[in-house]
C-alpha cells in the first residue's frame, strides 16, 4: 500500500485549495486508505496475456460532425455577457502570480 499519512492529506488539501477541519482531514485519510487498499486488489489479477486497450468494446467509434462557420456574434454583444472586460477583451483572474 502507498504510504499516505496526515501530512500527505494536509499537502493535498493545500494543493487543491480546500479548507478542512481536523475531523474532515481524518475522514479523508481513512477514505483514501480504504480506496488505496481496494485498488491494491488489482495487483492480484493476472494480466500476463491480456493485450493493452483503450476501451473494452471493439465497435466504439467517435461520431464527429463537420465544423461549419455560423453567424458571428458582434463584439459588443459578446462583451455585454462578460462580467468584466478590458480593452475589448474579457478580463479573467490571474492564473500565474508574478514575483
């Protein structure tokens, strides 16, 4: 089994930017351990002669339509739906912080 402990859960909550109480972290730790123990059961399955595949059904095919250019929405109408805009573009929160 993977070594998962309280420090790992704290790191995961920090990375995912969720706040958890001490009790919630303990519950997450218990649940993750149960999940990982269950997944460990897959190691018992003999897959020696099983070829790798993307999906289990052979007759699956993507049904795609052709791209067709439609009516273009005027910029003013498009920006009217945006909560915030700057310079004719939609303003979004920064994703990468500058140092």
